[in-house]
C-alpha cells in the first residue's frame, strides 16, 4: 500500500523475497536478498538500470511511511569502563601496528574521560550523556581506567598518564578495598550501603575487576617502587589461588593466571632513555614481549626506575629484572 504501484511492488517483492503468504512465521515477511539486480531484470524482461531505479523509489516511499512508526529506543550513553576498554584497544593497536591514527584516538578519548568522567580527587562517574556525567563509578571503571592509562604511558613515555593511573588506583584503594578479605568490593564506600557488597572474582567476557586491579597493583608497584602495592597484589593472588588452581574451568581465571605468571617469574623492565627513545621504543614493540614492562623517555623524568640511566648524547636500552639491570 505504501508503494502504491503494482509493477514497482512486484519488482521490490521479488528482489527482497516478500510473498503474500509470508516467508516467516505467522504469515510475516522478513526482507532478505539472495538474488541480484540482473536476476530481477531477466525475470521481468527489463534493464538492471530500471530495476535499480524502481527499487530505490520504492525504498524512498517506504522510508516516508516508516517515519510514522515509533522509533526503537536509543542507548547513547557513554560508559567509563567500556571507553577505557576501547582506549586500551586503540593503544594496543598503535603499539602493534605503529599507526599514529590509533594513538590519536586513544589520547583524544583519554582527554575526554579526564575532562568529563573524572571529578575532584580522581573520583570517577559511571556514565556520560547529553553533557552530564552522573552515577558514582564502580570498581571496573577504576580498574580499567588505570590499566588503559598505564598502557598509554608505555606507548608514549608521557609520565602524566602513569601518574593518573596511580591516582585512580589510590582512590580505589581508599574507597573499595576490603582489608578483611584482601580484595576489592565492587561498590564504593561512599555509595548507599547494601545488604552485601559483592566482589568480582571470576573473569568473563570482561576480566573481573579484582583481577584487573591485582595486575594494576603489580605493574604500578613495579613502576613506583610501591611495596604496599606489590604486597596487596600478591595477597589478592594468594586469596583466590585455591579457587583458580583447582577450577575445572581455568578460562574463567585467565587474567589471574596472567598475574600468577608475573609473580612466578618477574617480567623484564625495559627502560629506553635518550633522545632517540621513540624510534627504539617502536623497534622493541615490533616484537611480541608479553613479559616486559616498558618505560623511558628523552629525559630521566620522575620515575625512580629511570634515575641515573640518562647518558648525555646517547640513547641506551636497559633490560632489568627485579631492579637488576643489563645495558
């Protein structure tokens, strides 16, 4: 009825497999294409040009009719945790492929999250929509932001990202950490109290917020010489180790097992210091090094791990393990 042209309706119906009796349950039709314009032109003894034209006109008429229907609901909110996952994905893509457009998107996204999701004292909000950032964040927001900003430091050697990662972790330690269990609650202590505060342990489609935080504590503890971070990370691993190691479904603890490897054999700390650090960083990252933590810069910066490593007029790569280095 909307098309109101018998010839046009017939062409359109044949192309999209629409029948009077329906091609689906209860006499309904689901439009789908399993033939091309040439097939339709051959059947109706016409040209493909005319077929394309008639179908385009019919679709335009149907679009006008569709405007009268209630539109589906639109979920256009911006979630902090999901954006942090994408941020790290773009950083990983840049580190693997070296394409600057990936890094540009990651930095733009990081700046957006800093400006719109981060409040005083590095408290995060959960979501953003229509210029408003609301709902106090959960543990996965802090864990994934810290992880993403740490990765951004490794890709740029800009210390501000590492400092921000530590600040999010410090806030989580203050407001989410449960000293009795040695792991983090999912909700903050500034939220209205619940009957019970849950703790995410098992990795799923997204790793558990506790497993991400445990890895963050280990990596940041290594960067900043924070013994308390390292002790908490090891304690978290110990507290879930029986569950992890006896599980018949170890893929639900894959992130924990990654940390288990780090604790079993310390990763290498690869420091690249000097004016040619960016070229050498890219060269190092052309290899798959899952057991390496990168750091460096044109200058020594503020990290204790880089102290005394700058040699004037040279760019040097230091390969260290447990703070013992070769150059």
